[in-house]
């Protein structure tokens, strides 16, 4: 599954549980008034808005100052990867605060299999986390959420 904005992505995350979620930091807001308000406050600029980062903070910290609705309960940091043009150094502090360990920077010349590699890394990471409630070695129920990359 691919999505181009926060609003559609959240709708998918509420409808189904995924083993792997891949997020771009530069997501556009979609039509949801709350995401649009955050986007407008940054001058309608994806680079400065960093709605993907706000989405992650809302999902993982349940911060209702970002969005007033409750995020899905099943989302945990070990199920998330960030795939974005920002460098790791630019967002490392945020990733550490949120507990997100899987990161790849978008750039020209990446292999066509990069999204599959990210999903595999998420699934492998989950098998190493004590107390996870699913067998992530099985690919029977995997999915990804990401902003459609236009390389």
C-alpha cells in the first residue's frame, strides 16, 4: 500500500494492522483539517512542515496537540522505518526520542528493492525485541505505508 499524504495514511493505519510502516518526513497534509492547519502554520512548505515527523510523534507519543484523535494502539517504534531525503544527522535526535532505529536516506541511484530491504530490516529488528507478540519471521501479513517516492 502506498499513500501520498498524512490523512490517507492515517485512514489506512486505522483500518488494518501492519508489520512494517515506512514514513517519509516530507508528507503533504491531505484534506484533514488538523493536518492542513499544521501545514499552513509552516507556510505550506513540505520541507519545514515535516508532517511525517509530526505523524510519527503523534502515533508513538499519543500527542493530541498534534492531532486531537487517538492514534491506533498497535503502532510501535520497532515496526517503523523512515525513508526520506533528510540526512540522518538532521533528524537523528527525533528518531532517538521516538525509538526508531531503521532509517534510509533517499538519493538517486538506490536499488529498486530498497522498500523491500527496509521491510526486511523492520521485520528482522522485531524478531530481536523481547516481548513482541508476533512471529515476524513470517511474511504472511506484511505491509508498508510510505509516501510514493518520485526519484
